[in-house]
């Protein structure tokens, strides 16, 4: 069974080349050599636990005991839940993700001229209110503290690989995270993001770095034609119906960019307008001009027409929803974002980081199976694969249990399932007192 798991691409096979003990000491998680569980066992345990529904120090100690054969009390587990463990997991996550990413030659000639097609989006995890000091959420009318964590994910559409993750408080929105892409994107890449990341300053820097971009046009952006005259986009579209032209955007440092606008189906336009009217943020009340422009899909890109037609650009932008599908798979099937109510902040954060490691490995496995699947008439679904592999942690747990003598297994289980010592008698002590009386 363990050989099968290794061939499938589970965590153990992905961290084999990492010097985990050195990372643990460098990040402050270990100050000396471990007497019981080593860094690999801590990492393996948190990743398994993050994919299981029951999450507590007690379960953590039980799992680790299965792995290393020792007993670990929940009190001792709690003592190790400090900032050093967070730094250790962050470091390992970064290295594992970089090791998992392998260049894949694109089959579709549409993408042959791009190094990578990078999608960026974020997902939100709600946290207990007591964590609001470290992970402040949005304000509400009640004045009660709200906590939330925002996870930025970077995904390569060509290799179906996770390129990286970052975590922050909920209040660091996508606009504030717009420049994060500059540390990842390389010349020849194409970056596809939604309107929330729109930033002219970042667009300029991406173009200077030789990175192509594809985004929706933010309403209110100043647009100029090639003669330097300000363009009335609505009037132009009402007259022409659609556009694919070179324009300049920005009131000061003008950026030359390709603007593509195509009409959307009336049902889509009506739904957009309905949502715009229901927006609770009064600062975003839509003008009549904006409501009319919602009848078009308006995109900007630095990819020239010689490389991708306007129709290809529109279809490519629609693929941005791929990352939303992955978020759904992770949250629906891997318990990603399911936070223990009474756990410490560090334990919750460790579970999130362990979950990110787990989903990164899942994406690597999906990529491997996708390339083994040679039937051209059908394709693997990440949602269906996730629904099956949500049991991978349980399968790996079974493989560990199968190697443990039964007596040792029950001794370890009994150690973690005894009543705590309290002044209040438990059920069996009450029964014994009745018998003696």
C-alpha cells in the first residue's frame, strides 16, 4: 500500500529532497535535535490532519503516535504550536510548491508562445471572532469583531500546477495584492486576472518586464485613441457594436494596450445589471453609462492580434474560472477552510498551511493522471478526482495502521481516549461508588 501511495505522488515522495531538520532549526521550530518526533513526522501529521474532519491536539497526538510509535500528549502538542511551527510550514510550502512545478509542453498551439499562463485569484476562510486581532475581517454595523483570512493562489493553466500561495488578513484585498504577481511572473508569461487586481502601475511594470497581461477594463479608466483624443467608449460601441483596437489608458503615464469589446448575451447583461443594482456599497452605485456598458465584455491585453484573435482572447479570459473550480474542489472535498472553533490561532494557521500543502500535492497528482490519461474523447475532472481522493488521507492512515501491531495500536488509542483527571467524577467512578456503597 505504501508503495502505491508513493507512486501516486503523496507528500512523502515530494519532500524527500528537503532538509527538514535544517529548515526546522532555521525557522525556530526546533532548537535542538528532536527526542521523539522529527520534523518530517510533524509535517506529515499536520498535512494528514488538515485533510481529516476531526481536528484537535488529541487527534494530532494520536496520528503522530501512529507514525513514530511514541506517545504524545495533547499538552505537549500544544506547547509546540508556536510561531516557529508557522514559519517552518511556510518555508516547506514554498519549497514543495517550487519542486512540484514541472514545465509541461502545451498541446494546444494557442499557448505555444507563452512560457506560462498564470491565473491569480483569492479565496476567503472565515475564522472565530477571537482571531480578529491577527486576522481582521470586514467591519459590520454591529461593531462586533469579525475575523477572516484571505488566501492568494497562483495557478499555471498550462501545467495545471499551483505556483504559489500567500496568506493575509481579509482586509488585504485583491487590489492591495495586485503587485504580488511581480515576484512570480517572468518574461514570456501571460497573466490573467479579474477586475479586482486592476492597477495601471502594475500593468506598466508587467509590460516593462516582458510579461503579457489580460484583464477586464476598470470602469472610469481614461481611454485615448492613437491620436491622443479621449475616447467615449459607450458611443463608439453603440456605433460599431464591437471593438478590437489599440488605445492608450491612464490620465498621466499612458499605457498602450489592446482593447477588445464584444457584446454579451442579453440574459448575461441583465444579470450583471441586477447585481449592480443590488450592490450594498453606495460608493459603487452604477451610473447609467456603466449600466449600458455592462452589455459588453470589455477586455484589455498586451497580446497582439498576430498571436491571438479577439475571439481567442475572450475564450481565454473565460478560462480564469478554472481557479474558482479548484477552490470549490478544495473546500468541498478536502475540508479546506473548516476551522476548529476553539483551537489556538497557531493551530488554525498550521491547519491552513497543511491544507495548502495537501492541495498542492493534489494538483501535482491531477497533472500526472491527466497526462497518463490518453483517451482523447474524455478528460479528467478535478472535482470528481477530488471527491474520490478526499479519502487519500484515510487510505494513507490505513496503510500506517496496517503496519502497527494490534496491541500497540489499542494501547496508543487508549492513551488518548481516557477521561481527563478532574474533581468531578466520571460515569464509571460514579458506578464504582454506588457499588462500594
